[in-house]
C-alpha cells in the first residue's frame, strides 16, 4: 500500500465515508487510492469553495466529518471562505491539502506557498505529515482534532512523496468524542436566578437549537418562568416549523437585536457566544446586551447543551411539559405578483416534512422564515460566518449526508453566483435538491447598508456596484448548462405550480423566482 492508501484507509476505518474533492498533481496518489477503498466515496466539486461548503453541510447533518481534498495553498485559498463558515459553525471537517514533495519544496515552484499559514486562519488543528511511516497516525490525529470537543476544521498537509512512497503502517483508531455534561454548580446557579425576580434570557447555539428535546426543554423553561430564548447567529442548524418551540436568532441589525434583548438582567449561554453586532457603525453600540446584564455559561461550546437544558427543565418547579398551541398549516398564496411574501407563504404550505433548508436568502430571509414557522417540521442550515457562497455547497453536503430527505436551497441571486458550480455536482450525483433563486437582480441588502453606514451613495457609478442587471443573469440557462432541470416563475401561481412539481419529483432542479 502507498502512503496515500494508508491515509485514506485510516479515514475510512474511522468512519469517514465521503471526500469532496478537487485534486491536482500533488494529490494523484490519493485519487488513485480511491478505487482500492470501497467504503470511501469521492465526489468531484468544480471549485474548492464547493468542497469546503459541502463538507460543512455534511457535518452539520451528521455531526461527523467528511473530508475535503484540496490542491496545495491555492486550492485551500479558494476553500477558505467556506472553511471560515465551517469554523464559525464549529463543524467537524477534515481538510486534506496536498503539498509538493519534500525534495521539491526548496525550489519555490509556481504552486509553492505557505499552506500552514492559510490553514491557521480556519483550523483548530493542523498537522503536516512528518514522514510516510507516520501518515496513518497523522490522519488519525487530524480526525480527533476535528471531532474535538469542541469540534472544528482539522487540516492535514500531505507532501506528495509521502503519498507515493510505500507504507504498511497500522491505522490507528480514534476514540469516540465525548461531550462533557455541564457542571452541577452552573445548573444550581441558573435555578437560583430563575427562582428570583431576575429577567432571564438564554442564547442557544451549537447542538442546542438542532435538538428536539432541547427545544422542548427550552419551551418548558420559557413557560414556567417567562425566560426569553434566542439563537446564536453562528449556530449551525436549527429546527423550525409548527411542531417545535421556536427560538428566534438574535436579529441581524443592531437596533433590532437591542430591542429583542432589552430589559434582560441575566443571560445564560448554551454552546453559544456573546452576541455582537455584525458590523460596527458610527453611532450604534457593538453589543445588543443590556448594560449591567449578568452573563453566565450554562454549557460551553463542546459541552452537552441539550443535556444542560433538559436537566435544568427537570429541576425547575412548575416546568412540566404543556401541550403547545400549534400553528395552523398555511395555505398556498393566491395568484398575483410573485413577492417574497407570496413565495414564503407558498413554500411554507408545500414544504415536505423533514426537509433540510439551506438558507442563504440574505435580504429576503426574515419574511420567508416567518412563514416557515407555520410549515411542517424541518431543519434550517443558515450562513454562520457571514461569508456568502455557502448555500448551494452546504445543500450538496446535506443531500449527500441525508439521501432520504428533501433538501431545499433558498438562494439569493448574488450569493448563488459565488459557488454556482455546486449545481453541477448536484446533477452528477443526482442529489435531491430543489434550489430556489431569489432573483431580485441586486445586492439588495447593500442598498440598506449603504444608507445605514451613512455612505448614502446616489451616483450611477456606485449604483452599478450593487446592480446585477446589464447583463441579466439567466439562472434557467445557467442551471441547464450544468445538467439541472430549471424553470422560471414570474407569478405566484407559476411558482406554486413549479414548486409542487419540484417537490413531487426527486433529483436536482431549480426555480428562478423573479421578484
Ligand atoms: C465572501 C463575501 N463577499 C462579499 C460579501 C458582502 N455581501 C454581503 S451580502 C452581499 C450581496 C447580497 O446580494 P444577494 O445575495 O443577491 O442578496 P440580496 O441582498 O439581494 O437579498 C454581499 C456582496 C460577503 N458577505 N461575503
Ligand atoms: Mg439579490
């Protein structure tokens, strides 16, 4: 066996089943080894941002890493934007980055770069394979680093000569990652605060927003004590729909966030971080947390947040489970112009139960999410690190992870263009993804930010920097060119008809919603 085969076998023996890849010369032995390892599925992505986002989506749905194979520093560079989102999501990801042969490094060949420097910006753990004898151990170390806890991106840098050299070394097993339960003293403190007249709030992140039982516990605590619950904006996945206790994410704009948190005297964090405004503005506070509000950790990132919430609810007097008032299922929007509101209403009415939504709706997000509260139960995968171009890649990874579930990518048009190549992978792997493009032909959110920042541009040159017309993007033909069925909806009626068809069939398709 070659070093490359030893490496991939170590991944496969430790449960890694998928490698999203975009290889080059330095990774040829890793590619060749694929055919000797039946447990490992190679999935070609046509840009590294797709590999990284797909591995992130896979991790958000399984809690376990996929690998992303990238070509030297430049390939890793292309992946950084989505590895950044994966870092914020605390997704376990194993990034495999090829490096020149050790004998070639001193020549500063064209593709030479400081790979470790790129990797440091996104990785929790970085290992450069020190020799062919250590390649299995290095792979195992990176898997363990990715799993944590806390989990994150682990990067393995693999010199080509260690890939091609013979290797026979044992394939170490990585012990299962165990998340510690929170300390009893933190629960006691929370119980004391909830028994007092403090106005308590909770910020939930990590696994706490994705876990049905954790949300039920949150609902009990809210009912019993009027505690308010919010979602961390970096949380990787959250339940939504008419059957779960709804936890609203801390709002995007600082004024809204300040209003949401106003009046709280004590905030508890469950696998979450202290909320902060997305951007600093001249006259707005950076933190929406009210002045003087006490901050306490109930479960730190990497600890078992759902267990903490369930234990707290169980100990809290008067917090027995009460039947929730369920929203009525929504009705499809009446025919008329296709607005964001009509789109959201129809989507909520037709959404199949247990759909996975990859949410990159940007300025259309809030009205659609409000409708989705009434939809059948589903999971949402939001943008965690503010770096756009993750929606379609994350949908690829979620569809690979959960082939029995429908995936729906809700994509703003500008964001879709960053990593549109993901459509080709959806077609090639026949992934069951319905993509809806919100074609407003602008970087709409930046119109708002232009006003907010006080830049207030009115000139045609500035306006052209936010406009996506001239030429008009044609998502139907773009999708068809990559093998994805596509249609265009101009009216609410057309959208409803096309969405019904899309949900009734399996395999990838795209609807360009003209807003
Ligand atoms: C990698 C990256 N580049 C640029 C930005 C800045 N940015 C934020 S939103 C946005 C445009 C959003 O336009 P679109 O996706 O069409 O959504 P809309 O605002 O129209 O709803 C840009 C360029 C970013 N967040 N991330
Ligand atoms: Mg747009």
